[in-house]
C-alpha cells in the first residue's frame, strides 16, 4: 500500500513569492532524485495567500523513510525563513 502525506505551511506576509520559488526547486529535486515518489506537488490556498498544502504520495514506507534523510530533504531546513509556524503533517494509506 502506498503512503500519502499532506503538509500544511503558513507563510509570512510578503514571503509567498520567495516561498514558491524555494519550493519549486525543492519539489523538482525530490521528483528527480527520490525513489518511489509518485506525487510531490505544492498548492496555494485560494482563500488565504499565506497557506499552502504539499501533497505527497510514496510507493512504500521504505521510500518515504529514505526520502526523510535524502539530499533533497537536507535543503528543506531553509524553509524556516518563510514560514511562521511548524508545518502540520498528516499521513494517509493510499489504496492500490
């Protein structure tokens, strides 16, 4: 069974454009380099331009675990520059 994640981000006022640029590079790197990545896409809220949702889908628990320590994730520490709170994560089972 695949594993799904949602990651909710709240970005500081005036930082949306820089956040989106940062995440564009990060998502491209994950998609290109992290095995088992079925989906890794960022969406901005239409109701609140400081809120974003990252949708992830991984082929297996092992792929998700490897992603957590991948080179692409090492660069994600820079996200703190844009966010006002810790990201909120939710895990899901994704039926085959």
